[in-house]
C-alpha cells in the first residue's frame, strides 16, 4: 500500500505471545464461522487460509495448545 504521498507504507508486524496467539485464534474462528476470506487483527489484514497454517505453526512453537 502507498501513503498519501505515493510512498510505500512500512510493513506491520505482530509479535505473538501466548495471549495474543489465543486472541488471534478467536478472531480466526470468528472469520471462519462467518464465511469470510480475511479478517483484521492488530491492524493487519489476514487471509483466513493463511491463518490456518499460522495457527498450526504457533502450536509447534508452544504458543497455542
């Protein structure tokens, strides 16, 4: 995306803690149950299809059960 001057905006990051990972999973499940293709989490647009794999990865890192 570009800002009002046409310059690229910096990428946003989400630093996952166990609590943030739980919030992410709740947002994912809500989007999934609503049939959405994407959702906004911490000001980032997340594809539902990507979130599925990210949740599996967070489990391997011990951030989700």
